């Protein structure tokens, strides 16, 4: 789950966008991504010319394709396209979009769909490097995340709830936290949420809504490797505010500690710092100055 830099230059044909393997910067108005948001996407961090967490991204993409009944591209084809856009880039963001392709008017999918595959390279966002060290200010969003068991967990193209939530504030906060209609915390507009209490790592249950982030999975794996107790469960806003530590994750920001939420301040705790270090090491990022984790 990520937010692109505002006013970032659009990638142009040949400069950073491939549509079905060819340099292009547009798709048909008949594509079901345009008509209905019928598709999936992945956002990958690039470091030293290589995409990070490739296997985790592909695992989620395969699961999403299975869930929506989309044809998954061959791994070697997709990797070759991604590698071609990563080449020569020290830091960048790669976005992969898969759609069901074009169809006529109406919700019914075509009998023989021809999927559309878009791979694009974007500039690295200008998030302050100190976000990972000092923490960020976040707020509660008024816009809820819908409960939808059919779409929970996957990274589909229907992001209007996040668009509306992100429109609730300007630049005074780094992120907003979203709840479902029952009041349970789900995620940030572009991130997953973790909290620590009494040494136990907690992250919201995502069986009813939200996106199961690849960095979320990486953090939980790191915690279990360290022998840390990790729970996925329902958590209310009031309960979250009482936690000892809170941090946010996605594949681009890594781990951002939360320093303030709802007029309460939080220290950057030992668990957060340890997980930042372990994830950074697992990704092969040796210096603390690197923006990931």
C-alpha cells in the first residue's frame, strides 16, 4: 500500500512504462481497469537496480489473480520487464498493474479476455529520511474501509475509499488510519499498522477488509524469527491509542514509527528499532540512512 510523490513527473513512452511489454503510456478506454477497476496492482521498491521482496509481491499477485480469475503472467516475462526498468536505477518505485483487459459495456467479463499488463518506473518519493528515525504524526480518518470478504487482503484497483480518506488532510500528517464500519482498526491509507504492548506485537486482523501488505508479512516473519509473540486480531481505536509503540509499514516506506496520534505522543520503542534493523538486514540494506526500514 503506497502513495506516489505529489507532482512527480509522469513516465513517458520508452522512458519508464511498458504496456504488454512495449513502450507506451496509455491503455484503451475500453479496458476494464478504466471501466470498473477490474484488476490488481503491486508497488515495489528498487534498490541498487533490483526489486526488493520480489517473491512476496509475486505470491500476493498470484493469490489475487486466483481470487479474481485473472491470468497470471509468466514470472520470467514479468521479471524481465521489471528488470529492464530497474536497470541503472539506484532507487526507484516499480508499479505493476494487471487488468482483465478490454470488454464491451456491462459487468459481465468477456468470454476470452486478453489481459493488460502495465509495468512502470517512478521516481523515489521525497519522504524525509528522518521519518524512519524520529517517527511520524498520523490522524484518524473519517472515511471507513468497507467490509468485503470477497476482496479482503488482495491489492485490487478499487481504491476510492483510500482516495477519499487521503483527501481529508493536507501535509500536516504523514498518514491517516482507517477503521471499518464496526470501528475496528484496519490499516492506513497506504500502510499496514502494528502496535506493541507488553512486548507483544499486534496487527489488525484482515479477513474482512484491508490489504495484506508484503512488508507486513516480512515484519511478522522477522518477529517470529526473533521469538517474539505476534498476534493478528481485532483492535479498536481506543485500544490502539493505549499501546506502548505504534508503527506503519509498506514496501516503500519500510517501517515508520508513529510519534503522535490523537494528541498522544509515543516514543520510538525498542521493538520498533529492532524490527527496523532486522528487516533492513534481511533486505540487504546495510546503512541506517537508507529509506527502507
